[in-house]
């Protein structure tokens, strides 16, 4: 990229290689081993407005890293790694359409069943070398909760997040919603953060770039309750 401009592909790669902290690389430094990345993208109705960006971001991460697997979900998940490998946007959208035709599920999210399905389909393949990135607004519309009187309580999907955080190297959530709306209604951001996930507000390339700049200055931390 030209001086003063951000190379998103390189920025994503460097950020993940260095644990989310951007550094200026010396050309003589030994090459860092590329991490294993697993993407889990929310395609439920509440994320329809941001789906184009999510798909673009998935393809961008795939181009930046060689070891990338991809899944989409609403209340269950579906592997889209082969579509990601083509590097073609239309191919990925076709795969999502095919999933809807075959599965014919609802458009509402149930993150308890979706994450349980994800854990089953990736069993034995997520290790302490794996970074899991969830692209989602964390709105667990149909997920079960432990009830406290008339109040909606602890989401059982947070148990699945805790397991993912335990078995992986890092568990990151890129949330497209404005943080002022987090933890309102069916949003369960706090519970996921308490379970071990890192959550960042990112809804466009500019916000992604800003996150990278702040990380370079060591002036960014994940959302904390």
C-alpha cells in the first residue's frame, strides 16, 4: 500500500499473528508461522444488513492466511470452506443460498444449538493453535436461558462459548452493532465476554482499519464488562 494507507490484508494477518497487537515488522525478522483460523459467520435475520461486509471480510481473511476454514450459522451451522477456497464472492453467496434450500431453517438465531453443532462438526480440529473468529451481533433470539423470576437470565449458549474459549488459542467476536446497543434485548455480549471471548465493534473496513491503528499504538483492548 502507499505510504499513509492501510493494507487491510497485511493488517489482518499481522494483528492475528501477534495476538491482536500490531507491530512494525523488520524485513530481516524470521517468518512467523501462520495461525490456523476458523471463521463462524452469523447469517440470521438480524445480521442481514451486514452480510455483504461479513462475506467480504471472510474472503479477505482467507486471502491473508492459508489455513482458514469457514462456517455459517443461524440455529445450526454449515461448512463453507470449499466456497471460501475459490476466493469468489458469488460462490460463497451461492453456498449460503444452497444451505437455505437444503436446510430450510428459520432466519432467527439460536446460538446454543448453533454453537453445539459447530463444536460437534469441528471436534478434534480446534486446538491451542487455532484462532476462532465469530462474526455476529450476539443476539441469541431463540437460545434458552436460565430464568430468574420473570427476567431472562444466563444464556446457555455462553456455556458453548466457554468451551470454545478453553480449547482454542483465541476466541474473537467482531460485532457490527454500535456498543451502546450491546446487552439490550436479546444481546448477550456480557455473558460471552465473561465466558472468555474477546469482543470488538467492527461493522465496516474503516472501523476495522481504526482497530488496527489503535492496536499498533497498543491503545486497544477487547470490550470488557
